């Protein structure tokens, strides 16, 4: 597995997303993921599972510096004092002295971005986070955050998959030296896995459609994918994407799916998305 270099951060290109995972099942899945080779775990204060994620990290027995851990501050906690309290509470729940990456989970138009970014920088300066960044920031707001931040922002975590055109966000991240971290990288629902461009590549390389889509993500410069799954058997499948490469033609054919415009608000949870 390679890492994405982003303004001084080395972010493993594949991570485990933990949204909706809870309790012992979450702990066991995190431990299993680390056992089969994952070195990047993503969580958030709003997920309600940081304690379970922390237990999984400890159960793995891996040295702390070998795992890249991301958490996020919820949009209601972006006033400076609230952000600090949220970050400290996340560390306590995770059982860590610092996270590798602390993100603003969603922007809040009611709280001045300058105040939020300054507080995020103070968390980094005080050692609560090794790196800082944002999530769900469109290009104009990302530009403002970059201008306001004294420390480099290393990532913008956004929904991204072949059905969703994120080229503008991606270009902005690349120009700023940031990683674009893709959540929901497999989309929600099975339609993507039936697309001819995906199935043809899967057949050609002897891979599953899900592996092809994840390969499409991580083969792009500066892109990190964090698929979520509740199925231990999917962990190994999702991670087995670094022993083949898509051709330029295959990459282009999958990229041509962009523009179907599916977003989180357009469709609900589907078991087929639960990989």
C-alpha cells in the first residue's frame, strides 16, 4: 500500500471508514483491519464510536506511530472553545495523546470560519493533532480556509465515487498540495458494480467490481479512499487493490461515468453499499 504525501503528511491511500459501526463489532472490525494490513482508521466525534475505535487500536498491539488515525469535529462545535473541548474529548475517548489528522467535519455558516480555523491551528500547535484539514468543503470555502490557516491543511474529505463529479474539488486539493479523501468511494447501491466499464475491467484483471472502483480512486494522484464495511471478509477484498493497475483507457472509461449526479441526499442507505 502506498501513502499520499500531502503538505507534510503521509496518509495511507486506503483506510477504514467507521461511520455507523458501534460497540464490540466496531472494535473487532478495527482490530481485524489492522491485522490484515490497514494502517489508516477514520472516525469522528459524531459517529459515537471513538471509544470502540480506540479499543480496536489497542487490541491490535501495533505501535502507535504505525497507524494513521483521523477524527473530526462536528459542525455544532466549531466555536473556538467548543472545538478545543471536542478535540480533547475525542482524544480521551480514543485513548490517544494526539490524532494524526483533525478535521472540521462540516462547515457552519453561523460561526466565523476565521475563528474555527484559528482554533484548529491551536490544536495542532498544542500537540492535539499532528495535522489538520477539512471535510465537505466546496472549492470557494476551501480557498478561504487555506488563506486563513497558518499551518498547512493536508486533506479535504468529501464524498467521491465514479458517479459523482468532484473534479473541481480534486483540482483545488492538488493545487494546494492536499489529499482528497474519498468517503462513500463505492457509492451506495449496486448499480455502479454493474456498469460495463467496471465489469469489463474486473473481468480483465480477475478482480471484483468493488476492487476495480477502489483501484480507480487510489490510482489517481493525491486520492485516498476510506470504504466502510461491517463485514470482516470484505476487509481483505477491499485491501487487495495494490497488485494490479488499470490502463489509461480503463481509468477514462470509469471516469466517464461522472455526471450521473448521485449524492448523499439523493438516496438512502443500501445494504449493497455496506462493504
